[in-house]
C-alpha cells in the first residue's frame, strides 16, 4: 500500500501529469463523460487500498486539514516530506477526496437530470410554437362546435348536420389527426422526451450504480426504489457488450408515479427504457428528499452517521450532561423546557415596556423603523463643502505601500511566518509574504507576480504559498485585521460591530467545471462569492456558492461557524446578528 501511494507522485510513461494531480483536478461540467471520470477517480482511490485503513481514531478536522494541505502542495513539495508523514497526509487526502468525489457524483447526477428535464420542456415549447397555427385553428373549430352542441334549440336529429356544416368532415379529421400527439401521443408529456434520451442514461448509469452504495431511510428496511435499483444492478452485470437483457416480468413498479404509469406500462408490461428512465428520476427525487442515503458521503449520508456511535456516547454521556447542565433523565426534559420557556416569557414581559425595538400587539410583532433624516439646503451645502475638503486632502497611496504600512502597524504577516521565525521579522521574508498575498488577492498568479517584482523568484512565492499560507494562518491574519478595524476611533461612528450585512458578488467563470452555473442576473456563467461585512466595515468572512443556490442557508451556516470560531479563539468578542 505504501508503494502504491508513493507512486501517485510519479508521472507514468505516456502521461503528462501524475496520478495525484488527476485526483486533485476539479470535476468537469455535468455530463456523461464527466460522470464516468468521477467513477474512474473513485476506482483509482479504491485501488490504493486506503479505504481499508481505520481512521476513526483520527480527528476529522485534522484529516480535513491534511486534505487542504495536499491540495495546495506540489508533488515536489510532498516528496520532501519524511516517509511516514507523507504517507499519513496522502492517506487523509485520499480518504477525504473519495468522500468528496461521491458528493460530486450525486451533485452531477442531479444537475444532469435537471438539465435533461429543462431540455425536454424547451423542446415541447418549441414544437408548440411551430404548431401554433394548427392549434389555433383547432381551438377555433372547437369553439364553433361547442357553441352548436350547447345550443338547446337544436335537436339531436339536426345536431350532426349542423356540426359538419360549421366544420367540414375532412377538415375535422385533419385537425384531429394533428392533435393526436398532443393529447395522447409522444407530445402529451415531457417524459417521452426523457425516454428518447435513454441511450444517454446508459452512458453513465451502469458505472454510477455499481460505484455508489445506496441505503434506504433509517426507519425503513427497504423501499420500491431500492428494490428496483437492485434489479437494475443485476441486469447491468448480466449484460455484456451489446447483449440485450430483458426486464424481468416481476420487476418492481410501485415506485412509478401514477402520472407516468400509462407511459411506462406497455401492454400491461413495463417497457425497459421507460422503466429505467422513471427509476433515474425517482432516484434523483429520493436523494434530494433524503429518503435514500449514499454510503461514505458527507452531504448525502445517513443522518445517524453525523452523531457519535452508541459506545462512544455511553462513555461521554454522564460528563456531557454534567458540563451542560441539561437533565439526563428523559422524563425530566418536558419540565425543564417548560421552566426555561416560562423564564424567557417572564424576562420578555419585564423588558417589554422599555423595548423600543420590538413590541407585540393584537396584530402581532411590530418592529420599529428608523426615521430617515432629511437634511435641509444648508446641511447639504455643508456636506458638499466637507466632501470637497476631504477630496483635496485625501492621501493617495499605492497598494503595496498601503500593505506595508498596515503590516507595520498590526503585523498580520506574523501569522504566516514559520514557527522557527516567530517574533523574528526578516525584511526580505515579509516582502515575499506580501508579494504572495498580492498575487493571490489580485488574482494575478504567482508566476505573473514573480515577473513583476525584482528580487523575488517564483520558487520563493511558491514556498510561501505551499507551506506558510495555511487556512489557519489566513483566518488568524483576517481576525487581526478585523480586530484592528474595530479599534479605530473612526469605526465607532460607523457602527459597534454588533450587526452585519451579507451579499453576493458574481464573477465570470468560463471554465467548464461542476460549479459553473448560469446566472440570469449576470447573463453569463458565473460563480458567486458571498461576503459578510460588519457594520463597522470589517469584512470578516467570505465563501463561494453557486449562483443558483439560495443565499439564506449559506448566510446562516457561515455566520454560525464564524461566530463560533471567533469565540473559541478569543480574538474578537462581539455578537453578530445576521441581517439579509
């Protein structure tokens, strides 16, 4: 196993990059070849044998730290590590990469289904636009026939001649034939378009179903969808080459929605293309709702897997309840919660008369609104003179000079220094760190930065980026900057640092990767960076999200983790109330 892992750093004959670099590569845009590439990546990780190594004793945060360390290090840098340390970091990286690849495969499967459904719906719309004239004529005929049928003055004997007088027989036959596909034919439902893409499903579904391990909900032993997946897996194993395997007569059909049952059941028996397409749609729906979980997945695993195992919980249970002050007896929980709720109500009622922000009346909650200031003409003139004075006296500075000046004041680069150089600020080393920060922060790249600056080589910038700009060091440096902003006298007039605002900025993303999504606001493929800004203009957190994702979940998640991190580090003790 050690030899296999070490060979990942080597470039094999006929290859241009190492096997490790292939594992580190980002997944391509959702497609059948991209899905198969993810399955090959999973197979390559499984071939190393690391999945059989028990890492349950190793802290999960430490494993993720090793994962990020390997992702940003080059193969040359990893070869310089000692043997045991190199194997340990690569093992953690491969294990985390395997679980991330599973999540990426499920996410890609969901995107493929969504895109396929959108394509079929667009095809129907285009065909309807092409047949608009025919449909309009048919509706006109229906209106004329309907008026005659609903006329009570026309008896049944004279009804038929009246109908054909309004719409000739040959014309009516032609219109009925033209509308057959829209009523009960292959244009009556978008699912027919999905079935026409059955061959596209077959390009990736066999490998996906064989590589991923699905489990029903914890409260169920099995489900119709899971039974159908087992049948399809068995059929895929029996099918070799172009050999056609028929769908068994007793294949499960309970998972098929009632709307699709008439389409799937052909003559009382299910059609295999329609049956398999319906299964793929149902699988996507069950994965999104959480009724089916995926083994070794981070985002789509069983809910019980996020908790401690029973044996570990039994060992820590008594200590936990003593430290938290919560009742350990389940029978006492209702009384405990009732007492806490009554105490909260009493506190609210005591402070309600003096609460100028929120109050409760017959209509519900009422929140106060700040009255907008309306300065007069004299105040506007003073404000214009102040802006003019500030514009004349505003100091202009270069970005490099500003970074040096800020670092001299708060010394945020100390967090990027190696442990052996802590407290020893070498001028050349500080300049190299600032150059690396500029290269990454301005999106220039280390190669371009080395060409722009004399005396600093690409190798030096690469060393700082690989070894010193760790995630923990970046968090600590950002916390130092935020803390320095909160200590400025000017920020008191902006805000107390107790509230924050968050919003996303979209940037063009031309690379065809899995996270590339089309933004209707941006009118292009883009990636959104969600930034959190305190009311004293301190940017304390940022995270990338897809343009199609809702902001609320990212806002709450990032806020809670950032708040917990700040409190644990004892850097800034301010309460943040998220506003969006």
